C-alpha cells in the first residue's frame, strides 16, 4: 500500500460529502457520526481548504446548514455546493420552466424560477412525495413535450437514515427514463460540472483536491473521473460484508495489477478463495460488471454476492486495495491514518 | 406489401391482448374500443382458435372477465392467460415466499401462496399502491436477502386509460433493479415462457399463431421472437405522429430491405425526406437505438422525434412497412383487411 505521504502529496483542498459522512439523517433531524464534528474542526484548523459538496435535495441549503450547526459542525451556507442552486442556474441559462417533483423542504430554492406552462421536469429526492400520482404527473408532462427534458438532482440509489436504508432519487430517475424512453441530465455528483463549480468556489485545481464520501459512484467514481483523488468512508450507505455469507472468508489483499483474470483467479480459487465474486467497473454510466472489453485503470469494487464491497481499488499504478475486515470502519479513523500528512 | 393471404397462411390460432385492444380502462371500468366486440364474435365464429393473452395485473382473472362480459365480450375465465396465476406456479415450483407489492384487486390470486418470512418480491401494476413507503419496503426486503429475487408481472412502460396515459409496472421494476443492482424476472409478455403456456392452452404451435396487440415490445416483439406472427393495432397506447411536428411529412413507404443505411437515407434525405429519424431495434432488452452492430431481420420502428412510430417493419424478407397516415387506425379495420383470409 502506498504511504499516505505519497497519496496526499500536493493536496490543498478537501471536499466533504455530508449525509452518511458527517451525519446520518432520521428522526429528529438525525445524529452526527462519531468523530466527524472533531474531524471537520481539525481540517478547518489545518492549512487545507475545506468545502462541503452534497447531493442533498430534500432540504434547502439554509435548512441543511441549520441542522449541521445544531449537531455541532462549524459550517456556513457559503461553504456548501448543492444541486438545487446549480439546477436553478441551468434553468435560467437555458430558459426552461420546470415542473417540480421535489420535497417541500427544498422548494424555496426555486422561488425565483418561473414554473408556469412547464417545458421540462426537475426531480429531486422527494421522499414521500414520490407518490404514484406525482410520478404519473411528471411522466405525463414529459410525454406531452416535443423534446422532453428531465433533470435529476443526483442519481443516488439509496441513502441511510437512522431507521434504515431509504430509496434516493436515482431509482425514480430510472423509472421516468424507462417510461419515456429518454435520458436524464444529472445535476449533482457525479456530474463533472458539479465538481468543477465546487472546486472553483474553493479556488483549487482538481489534481490538488480530495473528495471524501460514502458513495462509490457519486463521490469516489465521479471525483476520480474529474481528476481528483477520492476516499471512501465506511459509514453511511457503505455496507460491510456479512459474516454469515457462505464460503470461506475473503483472502487478505495487498497490491494487485489491473488484470481481471488475475483478480478473478485470486478470489475464486485456492485455499483462501471465496465464491460468487463479481468484479464491477465504475464507469461513467455507474457500476457495471467488468467485462472483457474493460481495460485501463479504473476504480473497482469486488463484491462477494450482493452489494457488499470486499475491497476498493484506486486508479493508480500499483492499485491500493482495502480488504473488508482490515480497513478502518469510519472516516475519523481514516483521518487518523491521514493525520500525520495533514499540513 | 405482401398480400394478406401470404401473411396469414397456416394461421390456426389468434392471441388477443386485452387492454388497449379490446377496451380502454378508466372511470366506471372503461369502454370497449369501437368494433372490438363484433371482431371477437366474428373470430369466434370462424375456424380460428382464440385465446386472450394479457399482462393485466391490477385485476384477478375473475374480475377482468366480469368487466369484459359487462362490456359485451364473449369471454370466459378459462380462455385468459394472465401473469398472476403464472407467477403463482413459479413461486410454488421454486419454494419462494413473496413480499407482494400488488394492487388489492389482484391479491386474491395469491390466496394459496405462503407470504410469511418473504424470500423474494413480486411487483405488479399496483397503481396508487406504488407509494414511496411501499416501494421502500420492497427495496428493504430485497436488500436484506442474500440472493435477492424480484419478479415483475410484465414490464410495460405505460398504458392508456380514458383519462390519459398511466405509468405501468415497468418503470417501477427498473427503479428496484437500479436501487438493488439486480435484474428482475419478468412474468408475462414478452417472456417466452408466457407465450409458450398460452399456446399450449390453445393447442397451437408458434408458427401457426398470430398475436394482436398494441405494445410493440410486449406483444409484437415478444411474439415474433417466440416464432409467432404479430400485428400491432393503432389503438390503446399506440401513438400516431403529431401533425404539428416540424419538417416535411414522412415519405410514403412500400417495401424496404433491412439495411439501416438505406432506411436512414430514405428518411433523412431527398425531397420527401423528414428530419430527426431514429431507427429503433426491438431486441430482447426492449427498444434501443439501432447501432451498426445490429443485423438480421428484426421488428423495427422508426420514430420521428419522440415515441411516435412512423412505421413498423415486420421480420420477413421484404419487410412490410406501414406508414402512419395511410395505415388503418384501429384493429377492427385491420380485421376488415384480414377479413377475406379468415378461414
């Protein structure tokens, strides 16, 4: 494994995801994740620039910052990059009037937007607002348009609340895409434009920045494709391998080449091998099974069975593998590992 | 255009889709489509075998047949192939206990099925039942399973009620597939097993049967891939080209080769050409844009702009093209064309 000094060389700015990294939402607003308040304070005391880069689309930035401050975080509205304000900018630039399928909590962000006689649809994490009636209305608006345009604020699959996993906006985006035979425009992570605006607001180049998040596609994959470094925390939606899974435990990992056959051989055979390994490739379209046509350095995740990463591999020569049972379990532990390298 | 005599040679059985072909659902149960009651009666008087093959999953077969009889159709429960009974058979064969996300109207079909401690999820056209809460529950059940299994009763995009277009089960299937990173098993059209059981119940081989429906993917594509002939009606969810679309009107069509370039050249250039033509290929995964890799006889639809077929092409040497403005508008007109050929 490359030393942290090498891995963080030249980093001047840190982008922090919020939900699942700083706090888990839920009853009463949610709860801070252990160690995260102190970690943010420590980052802010360092010479690193810090910005918050979220796909939160249920709350306005004002409400989100209010909640975080009540949980003890040192954060202000001007430090947050969020998809609703970014969407408003695009709507104005392109003269679009949206039909909104969004949570009431974020509706105030669209106060200055003309929503009469809509010529596009904007969906966000609407939670209970994703009723059949509301989805059907958005579908009918799109089907009436000559050139249907659908914006989705993020495309996350799900997120974690204190009560359990919750469907995010992504599945509903896919539903409307399929129903109408169209492709949505994603505003938010992993869209390159979104990272670009966050970095501009921080005054840092992509190669000088690291993204810290819990989403392998939205946070890690998106940031890496934009030329940033990225770090996946093991809190929030991250799911650790289940101990009751059949088959021998996964082998201990160190450093591997990018070669698919080699990875498969390692995991599928030998006394340390485990069964049912799929190797996924983090492509611009999201995670998909790594086929023979895939090549080149990518961010990879190998799953044993369903949705439980055994390891992540970063796109550097001499990939860095983190094996489930040996990796740190939350991001303040990650930061402790990083600690000596923070300028 | 091939003569109807050639096209229907050897046909011994007719499979009829129900919604959008015999009637449009809606307030008060819906309304029969003009000419359809008489057409069914005429088919039944002929020497052809007739069976009803539906993806209806909001109603039990008993309720559906009751409604059709009230609308004047000559139909009995034993003549209907529907996905809920087919799903029950599969669940029993594989020892699966479903969590049901279905409409109350079809729940009675699952009366004999053990739904305790679920180890799979079955979704059907649940209508208003597709609330966020119900979708999230189905999602959570799947995420708790070691090997998540999702059955979808059909995968239609939408259907038409008298009040307008309505989202079908397909978009919600896609949502759960994306959220969980899995692929659903479709029970109903266009699944080959479903056509197989309908044909077995009718005692007719695939090459002796014709499917009549309004869905280019579920009815026409599915039947053709199973070796049957198929006919798309222009009622139900079928949408005719809009007169206000910019660009010159589509050219009159006769018979074409399968060659994509030739089709594109015809539609995109020349004094009769029209703009914005996409050529779609009806593959097992549904309609997708016809790429250079596509070859061989397929059922094709060319769209000018969005979702409005200009023509359909059937997979026979010397394709049969139906041009929007000249084609018959409902299936009783189709049957009148077929009329002289009915034995």
